[in-house]
C-alpha cells in the first residue's frame, strides 16, 4: 500500500483536564494518494479498532452515560444568555431575508 503522509503529529502525553493523574497521547495523520481499495482497507481496519475500543470501554464499566463531577443547575444568567442568543439568531435571519429582497 503506497500512502504518502503529508503530516504526522503525535502530541502528548498531556494531562487530562478533568481527571487527575490521567494523561493521554493524540496522533493525527493527513494522507494523500490512497486508492479506493486501500481506503476500503483503512476503513475496515478503523472500524475493527473502534469495535475493540468499545469492547475495552465496556470491560471497564462504561455504560453509555457520561457523568460530570460537577452538579449542573440552570441559573438566571443561563436563561438570559439563551434568550439573547435566540434574539441574535432571529435578527440575523431577518436581516438576511431583508437583504435578499
């Protein structure tokens, strides 16, 4: 398989921002020159790896729910920010419609 790597970056290990004592490594690759058959092979291998990762997560007790260490409750400023965001979005849509006419 002839695959040209345009960029290969490995970052880490870096401390996890939300779990003390845990670190992670991130690998990023950008490729070009991949034939359809090679792409198929890469996708199948990626799918197989995702299945193995999912099985490992299940073995470690992950049940599909993400838990937060902080309790969340809606505050007045959250409601105000939401209303302002909706008003801004409505104003932008209205402006776009008016400018198109």
